[in-house]
C-alpha cells in the first residue's frame, strides 16, 4: 500500500473519473492524428462554410474537478505531443503502393473468375461425355439383349396376330394349299412363314375331347392345336392357350369345311339358340349359340378372351372358296349337369 501511494503517476493510482478523462483525451489525440494523415494524403478537404475539426478535445458533459497529481501529468503529456508532419514523399509512395495493390487485386479477381468459368466448362463437358457413353452403352446392351433373348412363353401362338386358322384354297381343283397370299397381307407373310407351332400339351382330365353339334350332325374328336395341319386331319382343333371347357374365358375351336372330313362345313346352318356339347374326361358342358358372323381372315380379335365361359367355332367360308371365315359365338349354358 505504501509503495503504491508513493508513486502517484501509476495508472492504478487514478480514480475512475480520472481514468475516463485520460482515455477520452487519448482517443481525441489519436483521432486528430488520423485526420491530419488523411488530409496529407488528400483524402480530407476543407469545405467553405464548415468549421475545421476542433484541435482540442471538448469538455466532458459533466463538471470535473481540477486534475491533480498523475492526471495533470498525463494531460500535459497529450497536449504537448507534437503533431506529425506529413511527408509528401511517403504519401506518394503509399499512393503508388495502393495503386499497385489495386491492380493486383483486380488481376486476382479476373483469375478467380476465369477459374470458375473453366470449372463450369469442364463439368459441362463431363456431363455431355457421360450422356454419350450412357447412350452408346444402352444401344449395346439392347442389341445384346435382342441377340440373347428367347421367345417369351405365351399361351397364344404368334400366328394369332396374323390370320385366323383353317385357311386354305384349292389349286386347279387339286390338293389345297395351307399358305396363300390371298388370306394374309403381304407385309405379314414373313411372320406367317417363320411361324412354328408350339409343342402340344399333354391332354389332362379337363381337356376337351369330343364336340357334338346335333343341329348339323357333328360328332368329332377334339385335338390340341389349330394351326397344325396334321392335327386338324384328326379332328377339331382346340386353340392352345384358350379356355378349357366350362371355365371362364373363350374356348376357340377350329376345323376344315371342305377337306379332312368337312367337319365344320355346315356351320352356316346354325342359328342363335342352337346348342352343342363339349365333353372332357370328367363331364360334359353345353353351349348355346348367340350369333354367327362372316369375317375377314385377319380379324383375329374374335379369338380374344372373355370374362365369362364362352366358345368360338371357326372355319373357312364359303365352301371350296375359303376367302373369308365363318365364326360361331356361343356361351356356356347355366346349370350344366355332370355326365
């Protein structure tokens, strides 16, 4: 305590109010020096009509006691500090250095902008290259898939998309030709010639076996397949993939009208309301004729599946001319008793 009291010039010996005055005067002195430096650099100008900045610090708003001791010494020190003399040579050098630094900053900015633009161009080129590679790869994969693909298993042969079954014509009154351009459009002939009938399924207990049409005296066996001429020589063909007897869907049956027994020669003599029976190894089902139509050989939509149990009988028409098809539509009769 004695040591501190013996040296009043130390800042810690000042009161709070004395320290505030000391800091205030110090800030004012620093501000004055800064203004003088800016004026020497030409960055501060005197405006007519405006007073110059006060060189002396204004008095504090509250009354202050006369400084004594260390505070008086500090005040005298700030008041007696010489003002810095501007040096024109140094200011010119500073200005030159400032101009050089501005040029360097602009150059660096241009370099940064160029780098960003270059990066954008590189990314765009990479994106375009990746897109081209993906397209080429997709084409290669597609070609490989086509080369390695197998025929998709389907219940309906591809020939259904070309022409209805049983098509044939007599040539010079002799044996019939199973494939003729008269029934098949020219642009579909390659598909017809490339078609190979699918393997015939093994008959099951629900497979159709016999068809009986009392109205036209038909009692014939049913064999699987409608586009295989060897099968149609044996009886009425059951279109592979169509519905089984008694089940929901369209059961498609086809037979010749003027060769191999002329089984379906008299389909045009049937009328709506006539009935025929399809027998399996387990039971018999009765169908009722709903309508009869004459269609073109390419109207394969008559073979489309139905939501209910139905049957479709198809044969060539007219007799020994065979330029069209006769189609008999029938629905399953309700309350079919088991045989």
